[in-house]
């Protein structure tokens, strides 16, 4: 919802100026970028505070969940009050809730990602967990787009009409449904998943050989702090790879709705159907990635995804001027971009986990630093594009 629909909602429903809409997304990205290293460092910290005895990772996940549930619905609702307000006042209103939401989002994402290297030291198991995580991420997005498709289809009387100010209540209802579903599964996560760091210390896993190896690795790396990462060359290399991957994935998400509405002039349901095609293809691709990576390696998997991504961009560049592209080829492009995005993202996450290795005591900081780079880069790119191509 954040990347795919916020910019479209602010532009088409709230009718904010394109620069203000882009600035709001930038505010969110900066807030997220600042929060991620902080959450990463704090999530790695062993603390005797009573709440942290619940588990370092799950404690921060719980805090983040509460922030997201309490703030996200306000982003897709008109400002409270009966009097009309200026666009600058709306900017301040939405910016406040965006900061709260992005802090919560950073808390949930970093704590959840850093839980993976805590759960297992084995590389292919980490790849498998990342693939499962991404598969469920894609599945959740499929739910979002399906709900949006249904809501826009039911509310619209003219199938050729595009999204506009009268659709404000539609987006509000969509967000309430999505937040309710997310809250439900977050409760399941906290009930079912056990945090290995619970009680402020690592659990003993010496009954089996691989568990014993893990404990040895953790003992050997216990003095590797977050400051030590700045002396590692691989930290910067993987950071750039992760940032570029997120730029490709997120910018496609941010501008697909506006591209569909402004450039292709497709019907209103298309802002749900085409992203749905992207994510379904991504979901399908997430299943064989772990097997492919075992045979050709993580770096070659990333290279494959990058080639597919360039092919998708070239297809759009050379084919978008024809009506056949707008009505038929766009679905093939969406599928190709979805496959490329999934492949590169899973490979970049696997590379990050390989970088962390046994240094899981500072693993959350690594994910936080990677996210800092990606959030700042995405925010700057969005407002730059918005400023160069004004929609109003």
C-alpha cells in the first residue's frame, strides 16, 4: 500500500501538488532511513529491561506493529475536521502520521529480517527462510491488490473512469481491511514463533551437530560489534547492491499506478490488476529460487535477475507507443518485472545474510544500514522524478 498507492492517492484523490506528494514520500523514506540503524543497534542490544525479556527481536516487532496499526489508516483518510484546509496544512498532517508509521515499519522489518540469521547459521536454510518470507510478503501484496481490484470494481459505475476524489472512501475501506488482516497475522507470529534471543541471551542448541556448530560460531563472533562493520569492504559492496535492487523494486511499485493512469490511460481497475500480475509472477518465482541458488550460486542468481530487469525496462521503452502494448503486452512486461524483482531481491537478501555469517549479534545493524541506504536513495529519486514530471 505504501509504495504502490500512497503517491497515487495523494495525487489523484487528495489532489496534492506533485512536489508535495513526492515530498511526503521523501519524509517517510527519511524517517525510515533514520529509524532503521537505530532499531538495528537497539535490536542487537542485550537488555535486562522487563519487556526485552520477551525477546529482543519480537519486542521491537511488537512495538512496530502497534505503531503501524495506529497510524497507517490515517494516511488514506481525509484530515480530521469539517473545515477545508490548505495543501500545506495537509502536508503537515500527513507527515506526522507518516513519521510514526515509518518508525513502526522499520521496527517490524529490521527485527523480522534479523531474526533469520538468529534462527539458523546454515546458508541454504537462510536462503530458504528468506524465500519463504518473501513469498508471504508477495502473498500479502496479492491480497492488497485483490481487495483493491474488488473495491474499485464494485464502487465504479463506469469501467473506463479513472481514480479521483470521489474514491477517498474506497481507499479508506481498503486500508482498514488490510490493516485488520495484518494485525491478525502479527498476533499469530507472536504466538507461534520463538525468539532465540529471549531472556537476553542465546539459547543452547548443542544437542545436534549443526546446532553445536552454531553455538561455536556465535561464541567466536560475540565481540564483533556494529562499529566493526565499517572496516569490512563487503559491507559497502553489498550495501550498494541492496540499494540498487530496492531502487528497481520500489520505483516500479511507486510509479506503476501513475504510469497506468497518466500514460497508458487504462481503466481504474488496472491499478490493481497490473501490480497483481507483477506480484503473482514474483510469488511463483520465489519458490524455485532456493534450488537455483544451490546450483549456480547467489551471485549468478542476482545476475540473472538483473538481466531480466533490463529486458523489462527495454520492453517498456521500445513498445509503449503502440495500442497493442497498452492492452496486451503490458501484462507480459508486468510478469517479467515481477520475476526480475523477486530474483534480485532474494539474491540481495541472501548476500546480506552471507555477509553477516556468524556475526548475528550485530546482524540487525547490518540490515538497518542496508535499509538506510535504500530508503534515502528511494526518497531522493521519487521527489526528483516528481519534480521533473509534474502531473498537475
